[in-house]
């Protein structure tokens, strides 16, 4: 889903707009291979811990073209990197390349803070096959403002041994089969009040919202006059939420107001047969904080659609993008480093690190990751609205899902959520 937002002028005094309004220095007359200088790249610590060699290799490749340019990579934390960027932009010390979470880009695109990369798109490797949910987060009004970096969608991870003990030899391929298997496993473990056949707590937007998209609706759409209309009270969205509630009722035991944080713990402890989450959570089951002995006991499968037989429930596409702040004094250098860091070689390292490449054409041969790759053509993304971050901050979707999960009327819960979403998205 691609939002349609007109780029509006923003006062330079605001931190958010500082990146767009600051001069950032004078652009050099030339940026050929003999030009000396330096660029600063801000990446999240994922790169430092999961694929440091890709960072080193990208800089080495960049230096083949610009041997006299030093690349300074600074690692940031998700919790405060935007605050730091706003402050750096206001002080005219913004980085030359910046990593954004793909739900963070809209506010900076609207502010005019990012360089238009439309004319450069074809120069980035695999740009014709970028993941839909990532390219949507970089695109507004037909123009490209960032480059997809890596992604992460969701599938079902399950314990084969728990399935076998319940007499189930294969993972379900249809919605009726899923519900039957969930109920069979739940019945077998009926004496354990802490056991969930399907771990799906209520405060989990990327667990509940996929069912809205599966039923043919979406969170919100923007009209030609720029106003946003929330769609969660539509008949389709309500049906999707009812399907989600049916799954919870069949397989989840426990506090329905909880988030999905650390889903992997449930499979490690044996208190759940399956969960719907990222490949990172799947890998954590047999990782350092999990139990390595469980790797051979795990399987994955796409969550079957209750609406479209033979199709998966469309998963949310999370991930990261790379952008060039408008204030960057050496945009050609910035683009060249991004090109090197998003090459096919680098993207394969991101896949090895447990995530999805930015391209549909680069996948893992690990059978446990096949379910995640199989869903790439069906992913969705949040509305590309300048105020979407406020919707998340206000926990509107979380509250809606908790209300539905705990038995509140779906028409009433969605009506309340739609009003709150429209208030946030349409505020000036």
C-alpha cells in the first residue's frame, strides 16, 4: 500500500525539519576518484553484530572508486537514533548515510529531509526486484527517497515433536486444517493451563492486522483532498478480526493483553506448539538464549488464509532502509557506499544473519526459512502517512486488538479505533 502525501513546507526551527533546512556544507565541484574527504555512515548495531564483514567489504568496494575518501561507520541504537539525527541535523553534523526502520521514513520524506534518488534507482543492484513492503516505505508520489536494506516478514514456527505426539504428521496447508490441528493439540494439553497450541497474545499488531489485509481491507487510505480515512470498521476488516479471534480462542491460553515479545521462549519451554513471528524469533529458539537441541525439532509454514484458499495470510514486511540526508555535502559518495552495501554479495550476508534480502530473487536455502520466502509476494506495509508514528505511539492498534481478543464487540472496538486513527493521521 502506497500513501499519497503532498510534500509540505516545514519550519526550519523544528528538529525534524532541520535535516531538510540545514545547509550541511558546500558541495564539492567534483567527486572524482582523486577527490579527498570523508563520509559518515550511521547503521544500527545489527550490522555490527550480525554482518560486520559486509560493512568492511562495502567500504573496500567503495574505496576502489574513491580511494582518498575515508568512511566512518558509527553504530546507533534503535531507541534514540532519530533523536540523535534530529539534533545532528540541526547542528549541521548529520551523517551522509542513515539507516531508518521502514516505518520511520514517512515523516522525514514529508519534511523534505531526504535526497530524491529516483534517477539513481536503476543503478542499485536488484532494484527491479526489491521487496514490496520496503520499496513502499521509500516511495512517495512516485519518487524514491531511500534504498531497501533488508527485510523481515512472519510465518508460523512449530515444534515437530509436539505435533507428532498429538498424531499430526504434516503442517496444515489450509485454514480448516490449521484450526483442526490447533484444537487437537489444545485438547491433548488441556490439563496444562499455561500451554498454548498457538501462541498469539492480543497486543500484537503484526499478528492481528494481517487478517485485516487477508480479508480485503487495510488500515487506512488517503483521499484526493489529502484526508485519511481509517478502514478497520469496514465489513472486510471486521471479518478479518473475527478470523483472528477464532484462532486465539482455539489455541491461546494466557493473558490476552500481552505483547509478542520473546515468542521463542514459549517453544523453548514447551509451553506452546507454534507461534507466528519473524525468522529472528524462529532462530532464537535454537540460538544462544534458546536450546540448540531443538533445531532439528522445528518446522515452519506460511499461515494459511481463511479467505483465499491456497494462499498465506499476508504478513507485515518489516525491515530497514538506507537514505541520504538532503544536507549531505557529498551525495555521490553516499550513493556509491549504499550501492556497495546493498550488492547481491552483501544481501546474501544479511540472509545468513537471519533476515530477508531486499530482493525477491535472493533467498536462503535453509528449509526452516522457506516459509518466510514463500510469502514475499503477499506482504503489506503501514500507511505512508506523516503522522503514522503518532498512531503507533498512541497504541491505537494494540488497544483495538486487546479489546477484540478480550471479547469486546468488534464493531464497537473498530469504530473507536478508526476515530482515533483519523484524529492522529489528519492532525496538521
